């Protein structure tokens, strides 16, 4: 556990710095100025459901080994041999030009750029008030993790760096903290199929490219995703089959998120509305028509002004006044 805390202590300040820089590079000035007027309380009410749901699913996957021990699951099968039969050691070509400096750079891509891409996509969709894309991204993110979770338990495949004689486990050899930190979650290093790095980065890329107009961030997402996919092979982690499966998982999760977003969002809103009613959570807004102050339940979706009868669509993240 010490190594996990060490990794967290190192990664969090770096991620915070990257997010701070990304905020000024990728979020247009007009949007930054506009969002300064959003009350913190309203921002938290709107953002919290997305954060909590994504975080809980992330922690579920991170608790995989604990779950296996608690429920006494005895998984003896290992499917690595089939991947060796299909692919051989073709991935060793990705390490043919490896150098210590390049390994550090690619390791940074795998650990930090990947994390930044996922976290900052949440942030930029919130700040641009792209609620539709934010809902699709969150749904796809959750589906991707939940599907991969069951494969990691019942379909173990060992990383290439600990399977193929011509492939070095470059990521795990970078630093003992990295190796020990990863093994806390994945002690046997067999959470390969499908590649979550491939699935989540491609999923984020699809949402960014097709559901936003953020040209600068689109370019960053394209370059980052290519680099992340390369890093999984170069560092001696994934098989090519893992990346193909990750790509298919990304397409599947995006399809479900886009085509069933309305139904899923309505069900989630009903739950949130029930919680807010019981907890007495209210927000103060101005009527668009008569400009009188009215109190609303944050996730009520639509509001009727008690003074003039005007019906308004409402969400804490997209309300501008």
C-alpha cells in the first residue's frame, strides 16, 4: 500500500499542474470568463453526480483483487497461451528502438497523459456547458470500466513483458514504486484484455471529435490517443489483440451512450430528484420572463415560474444567470 500512496503523492501534483495549464490552453477565454459567475454551490450540485458515479466505478475496478479475496473466487485459467499462438512475439518490434530517455517519456504518456485526457475531458465538457456530450462521456466511461472489470476477473491474460522472452517489462522496470503500485491492484499483471488504456482513450477521442467544436483540444486528443496506444505496446504491457478489443469496447460504449443517453439520464435524474427532495436541496434562479427570484429543485429538468407561469428548462451546469 505504501507504493500506491507514493504513486498518488507523485501523480496528483503533476496532474493538478497539467490541469492548470490545460485550463488556459484548451478552454477559450470567453468561456473561462463566463464561468467565473457560476456560484460554487450550483457548480458542485451539477458536477457531483458525474464525479461520484465515475469515481465509484473506477474504485470498483481498482478493488478487483480485494473483491476476488472477499468472495473467495479461485480463477485458475490463464488465456495468455492463446495470444502467444495468435500473435507470437510481434510486439517486440515496438521495442526495437528503445532508449532510457524514450522509455521515461513513453512512461509519462502511459501514466500521466492518459489520466489527464480522461480527467480534463470531464472538466472541459463541464466548462463548455456541453451537457449532452458530458452525459454521453460519463455513460461510456462507466460502461467501459464495467465491461472490462469482468474480463479482468474471469479472462486473465499476462502482460507481454512478463510473457515473451524478447519483450522487456519497461514500465515496471522504470521504478520499483511503479511496479509495486500496479501490483497492489493487479498482483499477477494479468489485466490485459481488453486494454482499458485503449478503450478509454479512444472513447474520449470519439466524444471529443464528434460531439464538441474544440479544435485545439481535438488535436491534442488525437495525438495523445495515438501516443497512448503506442505506449501500451512499447512498454511491454499489452498485446495487439488487447488494443483491438479495447477499440471495439470503445465503439460499443459510445454507441450505447449516444443512443440510450436520454433514457439513462432520465432514470438517473429521477433518482437525483428523489434525493434532493428528501434532503431539501434547492437552488435560487431568476425567471427568464418576469425576472423574479424562484426556488427550484436542481435536477427537476424543467421549472414553472409561480409568478408568470413561464416554463424553463433547467440544469445547474447549463443555467447562465
